[in-house]
C-alpha cells in the first residue's frame, strides 16, 4: 500500500487513508478521494506519473541568448478593457462621495470631518485598482535564467519580482493551485514555486490564471537547468 499515491496531488497514501471495503482512499494532504479498486490506476510507474509536456502558449516568447534563458509575456488581456471601465466607474463614485462629504465637513465643521474619513476606504481601494489596471495594460514579465542565477522582473510599472542567487540550490520546481471562493463563483489561480535543497519553498510567480502556463514555465526552467521532474505533494496535476 505504501507505493500508492494520490491521483490529484501525488502525495503518498498512508495506511490510515484506505477504506478497503469501499475500495477508495482519501489523501491525508489534499483530502481528495481516489479509487483503488483498479490496480492499473494506482500502481502506475513513477515515469507515467510525470506531467505531460505542455506546448508554448501563444503570448509567450522563449529565447536563449549567450547561455541565458529568456521567457517574456505581456500582462494585457481583454479583461484589462473591462478593468478600465470598472476602475473609472468605481473611482468616479468614490471621489464624488468623498468630495461631497469633504465639502459638507468644511461647511459644517466639527464631527463632520470624522464622517468624511469613511469614504477614504473606497478611495484607497480605487487608487489600488487604478494602479493594477495600468499595470495590466503596460506591464510584461521577464524571466532570465542562467546556470547560476534566476531573475524575475515585472515592468515598466513597478511590481515585486523574485530572484534566486544560486539556481544550483533548486531541488525541484512545482505548481500549486489556489482556490478563490465568493458567494457567486469559484476561481482558480496558480503559483510557480521552487523547493530548495534545504527544504525551503520560494514563490517565483503567483496568480497565473492558466494551469497550462504555470506548468509550461516549470518545465522550461527545469529543462534548462537540467532538473529531473519529480512529483511534489500538493502540486497541481494536468
């Protein structure tokens, strides 16, 4: 039984995870159910459990210059157009309300100034939304990987990137799924992480909207660095 693994996240299944009467097992890591009645599903080899090869998405540019791998892509999508109108709508209302309260506070004075502070929350959200919208319109991400160094930067609008001083410390790259739920819908985003030889995990990229893009980046960087792909408990599967 110890050789079996979760069909979703790849974590090893423990003895207490099995229900032999029902012919199923529940992963202790991701809580997903797996059927164990058919040995061919659960006794697959390590090789067949590896992720399938992902082709290059259209918006990605992949090049190698002087021994350095370059991967670049633009942030812009058609959703950015919707963000423009939504940002203008939000900020128009937020600043109008704040202006009205502020004008009233100037006229009335006293405690009205305290009331005028409440719309500042919506104004702050509007400014952050405007910054993000401008970034989606103009930014692009560039990944540069050499045999000894990795740099991930976003620009021209300033945005936090990532850097690894020694790529030889990377034991494995993997992708992780994030589930975002609200009252009306559920969405998924994906992170690309590096697990170092020390066991520490470093987030390289976050909130990618497509699992194929995340796995593509993982595979290209691993191939360039000569890292053999292995399953990591909790990583997303294709």
